[in-house]
C-alpha cells in the first residue's frame, strides 16, 4: 500500500507560491528577513536522490542520474503532466564554480510492480544532462575539474547560484576528466611550468623520449556519440597512437618507475595506490583474452608464451586468473545506469579508482573501457543487445583519492518502445563494463574479469508509437502537441524536448533558428518530403526551406545535408539521422510564421504555426518593449557627474517591460551588491516594472571606487530551439568617494 504523501510534498507549489521562504531555503537575505520560515526543510531525499554525477569526454556532456524512490508523490500518473526533476550543473576548473546549465526529467506516479523475473521495479532511474564547452589543455597537463549537480523537484535551481539549497532533492559533487586538446602549442609551455601543474620539463622530456608524447598530439578518435546539438567532428591529425606493448608496460609499471610517478601525486592516498604494483594479468588482459578466444593459431600462441617467459611472467597463470568469470572492480566499476528519456539515450556511469593500470599516460594510446547495453523492452525476460560504447582510459597521477567519474552514452530509438500512457512503461536494463576487451554481444550474463555488471529499471515515457504517418513532431525545440496550433505560442505544460527543461506557463514565442523534426519511422524510408514556410501575419506565400542542416547517425558520425532542387529531401531513418531532423528555418522579425510538411504524391500533410520574437527588449525602438535605468534627476544635479559620498542613499528610476517579459534583476560591478543594500518598488522581479518604478541603493557598504549598476531584463523566447532567458543589460555608472 503506497505511503501517504505529506502536505509539504502534495501542496509544494502552492506553499512556495504563497511564501517563497516557507521552507527556509530562499537564498536572498533581504527577502528572507521579510518572509517567515513556516516549515524548515532542505535537501529531503525521501522521494528522489542523485545516484551519480559524471562526464563523457567523448561527447562533452555532463550527466546526473536521478533515482526515483516511490510510486507516488510526483503529482500524477503518466496520463497527467506529472512533475519535474531539475538538475543544474556547476563546474570548477580551479577558479570557482561556473554555471554549466540546467536540464530536467519529467516524472510521474507509477504503480509498484515486479518485472518478469519477480524483482521489484522500484526504484527506477532517470538521467538529466547538459552539453559542456570545456576548458581544454595539452595532454601533458590534464584537466580534472570538479562538478556539482543540484537536484531539485519542481523548482529550478537558481542560475549562477552554486550554493542553492533544494527543498526536495540534494547536492552531489564528483571529479571528471576533460578530453585534451589535440595539438601542442608554444603557449602550452607556460601551462607546463605553472606551479599548480604537477609536471616539470624533465618529465616532459622523458615522455617524449619514451614515445608516450608524440608531437603533434592527435585528437582522440570519436569513440562515442556526440552531442544533441553537435558540431562537425574534427578531422584526424598527427600520428596514429599505437598501444604500448606488454614489454613496454612491464617496464613502465616497474617499482622504481612507479616510485617516480607517485612523487607527482597531489593526494597521499593516490600516491600510495601508485606505488602498488600493476599485476601482469592486468596489463596483459587484452592479449590473454584474445588467446583464449580461439582466434589465435597454435604457433602464434607458442611464441606469445615464450615472450612472456622471457619477461619472467607466468603466461599460464594469467590465463587461469582471467578465466575465473568473477569480475574484478579494483580498478574500475559501474556505479549507475539510467535513461535520459528527453535525449533518448541510456547512460552508464563508471568510476576509475586507481591512478595506474590503464596502459599509459594521457599522451599515449592508453586503453579502452567498454560498456555493453542490454534491455528487456518486451518484458519477456529476454534481453536484447543494444550496442557497445567505448571510453578512452589513461593513467592519471593527479586524480583525487575518490577517483574519476565517467559516462558511457548510448543513443536509442525510443519511439520504437513507447507505449500508451495507461501502461506503466517500466523496463529492466543492464550494462556490462569490461576493460580493454569488448564484452559479449550474445550473452548478457557473461561477466568480464576486469569490470562488472549492473541492472536497473527505467521509465520510457508514454508517447505516440510509429504508425507509418509522416508528421511534424518537434518545432523550435518543443513538441508540436505543446504549441498552440493557432497562436504559435507554447502551452502551459510545454518543455524543451531534448533536455526536459520546463517552459514558462505564460507561453513562449520563438527566436533565431527554428529546428524541425519528424518521426524516424522505418515505414517512411525512401519517402520524399520538403518543408515550406510562410509569414502568416503578412499573408505571405509558401517558400521551400533551403538551409543546410546537421545530422548525426547512430555511429556518432555527423554530416551536413543540403536540400535539393525545390527543397526536396529523402525522409530520415534513425540509423542515419538519430534525431529525425527535417530542416532548419532561420527566422527574422516578430511575425507569426507557419511551416508545412509536404510529402511527394500526398501534398501538404501537416502544418505548425510558431510565433516569433527576434527583437531583444533593451534594443527595441518601441518604448513599450524596452528596459530603462536612470538616477533621480534632482539628486544627480546636486551631486554632479555621478559622484556620491560613501554612506549616501542613491535614488533612481527604472522600468523593465517586454511583450514576452520573463524577469528582471539588478547587479553591481566590479563588486557584488551588499546584502540588503538595494531595494525596489516592484516585487517580485517576475512582475513587469512599469515606467516610474523606483530603486534605492544604500552605499554604506561600498568602498570608494567606480561602479556600474546593471539592470538585466530577460524575455521568454525559445532561442535557437534550445534555451530561454535571453537577456540584455542596461548600465549606469557612478563613483563613491
């Protein structure tokens, strides 16, 4: 019998709307002082929690797994709008936390049940992630940033606030590894000599002499899916990196070499781990596994055995150890597995636990972590092999004692598995981690020696399955079912389709590039189509869409597609266009536009209107759509030139308005506003500030200096089919003497 849902959960939206500080988590001292705490609560994980925080170097994507722990408490079943689990990411490259963006997962009340093997199907695991544009360096100076994920149910964590405390949710951190830059430049010498970098020129010279550091450094091969909004993959450059031989690895992992390496560790525990010998059955695993596969001829096996004898390594003992089928997780281990329904991908998180044993430093070929994915989407206890993802692995002596967290990401054609909302949609999935040897693609129960196996349940959200009908599914980053067909504005339950972010319930227009998608239904393969677009406001005529657009296939290879004569194209299939991208519409102006889908032989089969808003509020020539900020004229006349004495109270006026207004905010440069120093006549900041609104700044806490008071006003437009919150600042300067 499901547990009773407490009022603080059941009525959460209402309580927060009535008093944003109801639970004592409002991160604004001035406002918090005015709003009483009625029910103290923070970081409650009774309903959801973060399982893992990780990063995919191959895809430049941050991921967080969200464990859904109960059957109820999520505002309704799959046939309702449910609720939202928000995750905001912050990254610290060494100079403080930087906001990396937010993503969300939709969650519902799903009845408790059991899978076909009788195992409970709760908890189940969602994933939310964002694309990161990271700081890259030359491979000899590894970039290992700290990542913070803030999970918050039904309330988006405040942008730019790494100290945000959720009511329902939690905060979790981990360390990740950024894929290095491909080439060495003269400016990298400065980085190598920086005090914070644990590597000197002597070490650099040894790396080059040992051939571990080829110049120029080639870009690692694209061995994983790319981002949802990807750029073309860079061409391969430089020499091909060849994996170290067993003879060379035996030399690298000799005790005297490990002792030198351990001196560069930044953590005592890591230094201690680095001194531990790497066993031969670790660095010889790939060769031994190949020998046991039956694919090596007897003469070759004899030569291998003799070669190991010369190295004083017992070849027979290695084969015996690796054939035990137990799974050794002392070097790496799968920790989490979940489904990112919005991005249509399975995400497995594994931890690298040791600084050595991965066949070479970052500038070498290193080794490969393989993750095979299986799923039982038919719920018949017969797992289907879905694919294997590779992630590059190297020795990182500068890693922390807690290790490094990696994400292996496999894209899925989820539409093939969607069901009606009346069906639960919970399914069992499995991931198998194997170091340096691919795991089985035929036996889901096989356990590799180096690695482990992990099972969990995921929720495939309800949706329309393939039905052989050509249609528009997503326009401007929003599902067509969530855009009003007549006004072209998003509906109150709309969200960004590929990251789950919930849009403003007041409705949002569109700006910039409007991307159009359709179903990758195999039944439509070979169909010819084209997109048409017209300006409805000006009663314009249809014109074919001719803009080239970018697609990614199921092997993570990206390419550009250019429409043919008259805009005609061949309908996409998932293997060559995983997102079902039909085209790009580059919009201008603020009119209502309409796109039509025309199919050869059938004519126009679907249309969708979308309201544009390409005019930035502060740049508008229309005073009704602009933000203004000014000093009080009388006070400015008395002081002259914007100079004020410390301790004075400065007065002024402002207004922030827009046809699609979202919010406004004040900030101070070069130092932040002291707590409680600025007050305004309009509250909250999600309300438009009409002409004549006033602000007051107490300068008691400001040291003598030149300052800029900034008013930022943002609108609700969905920009480039990916994000909202477009903002333009309006500044005024003054001096405190």
